[in-house]
C-alpha cells in the first residue's frame, strides 16, 4: 500500500447544501418520524409520533433533520 498522497488527485468536491437537507415535501408517516428521531418502532413510540404529527404536521420531521 502506498502511504504517500497522490499529488495529482483532486480532493472530493463539497456536497452542495441543497443536497444535504431533506425536505418533507411528501407525506410524513409516524414511522418516518421515529426513524429520524432514532427511536425504535414500538406501539408507545408510534403513539408519540402520531401525536407529534397531529400537532406539528410535517414540520415535526423538519425539526429533527437538517
């Protein structure tokens, strides 16, 4: 394995900000909200997610994701 950096290689380009952010332009489900929050899909957590979606709508997902 060559330990020296290749002087001819180009650095990885920076990912544009618009590609890093997700938008909740589509329908957001309780499962989506749970996965984005890092919670397990359990009946209790599903109830939490459904309540959160009922009060905050799709913005609940936007608050969890960049």
